[in-house]
């Protein structure tokens, strides 16, 4: 075999090898596609916690709403123009009651069975799908507490519909704080929830309702001294305004609206306002109309400081009002937790 014939033989062999490799590549690609198709048709779809919650509360046959992504679409449909939105924010209000210790300590008939059953169903661990991408790795970075811990909800009272009497020792706003803590935890944000009964502490010390923020301040300061990782401090309340002010219906689904309160009675309140504006902005983008906005209060309108001088990332969040139900509150908690966790992970980017 001469040199020319040898080169020709090698060239043919190389081409044959390339053809075989190409055939194998195409075959592997087809097998991969078939594998994906099999996965799509035969592997069950793992729903998120939000989807499971909404499926339970609002069956698909009754409402085409299965995820927080769908919720956002509903909110977007209800966006008003910018000028109208600005005018609405100018008129936001919050009704702050000043109950006596007698009213706070009074035992009232409460539908505990119904309330507890709903709460237990909401907090079941198997309903949660942990965020595997983000994690604070065991560090608690958010602190949730309740200066007005006995604020409760009238739909579960048997004998009153009076906002001035919507207080309960156990079935109260602390439940909402616990739900928010669990929602943040599943998104990888370590959260400490303080559910102490501030009213009981006031009673034991011979203090009154006006001293609530003094007691909660001690708790916040102690928590921060013990844990230097804490960055965000949320004082969770419920509003005393009635249902028409604290509830928003989107496509037949009721949500408890929320409101941010920033105290201007300390020198660095603008830092708190900046933090709150960032959070409210993201909430308004993702869930238009869910937030009633931000109001500021000085010492002539209440406490004025609200423990927010302790950290620039501190704010009061009023979730719902006296007439809202746990289902409405929990839907809003899920939306808030999504936005808050996203804000925490990406605020420095």
C-alpha cells in the first residue's frame, strides 16, 4: 500500500468514526428527551405549601387560583393608576385603641375549637416545602414580637362584635406572628418569635396598657444582647378598623390588608422609614393593593418611638383588623413572608 492509499484509508476511517460518534450523540439526545417526557407524565408534581393551602381553602373547581404566582396576577388586575394610588395613600388611617386593664383581662367566650383546628391545620410541618437554595444556617436574623399581644379577632367570639372587646389571652395576634415565623423559616430565613403575654406581664407589675412598649422593649433589648445576628425587628399588630378598611377582595378571594407604622419620635427614624419604604415598594410591586401603605406617628399620636430606635430595620406591621379570619390572615402572611425573605436575601445586591 503506497502513501496515497494509506492516507485515503485513514481519512475514510476517520470519517467513519465521526459518523459513528454523531450517531451515538443523536441517540443519547433522543434517549434524554424520552426520559424528560416520562418524568413529565409519570412523576407527580410536588406542590408548594402555598398551592396546597390555597387548594384546601379554595378548591380548584370553585376558583382557578393555585399559587402565589396566580395571586400576583389577580392583584395586578386591580392596579389603579399612579395618581389614584397616591391619593389613596394620603387617606390611610389606623385606629389605635387604648383599652383598660379590666377590658384586657376580661375572660370572653371564644370558639377555641374552631380557631385551634384551623391554626393546627395551617402550621402542620408536612405542608411546608423548605427553601433549599437560601439559608441562614441556624442563625436567627429576624425577631418577631407583639407589644399588644392580646389583640384578637371578632369572627371567633361567641358573645361580642365590639372592636373594643376583641382581646383574648391565648387566641390572638401572636398566632399570626407564629405563622409568619414558620413562613420565613421555610424560606431559609432564621426567625425568633416571641409570643409572651405582655398583658399578663403588665398586670404582674402593676402597670397599664400605656406601658406595653416598655415591656416589649425589654424583650427586644434582651434578645438583641443574646443574639448579635438579629437584624430585623417586626412588631406584629392587628388594626382596630373594621372589615371594609382591612380586607381586600381579589377575584372573589379575601385577603387581610396590612399597614406599616414608623415612629418619628427618635432622631434616626429616617433609617427605619427607608427600610420600610423598600419593603413596602416590593410588596406593592408583587401584590398591588395588599398594603395600605406607610403612616408615621410622633409622640403626640402615640408612643412615637415604638422601639424602632433599637434598630434601623424595625417597624410595626398591622396585619388585618378585628373582623378578619385566620384564612385571610394566613394568605397575607404567606405573601408578606415571600416579599420579606426576598428583600432580606437581595437587599444588598
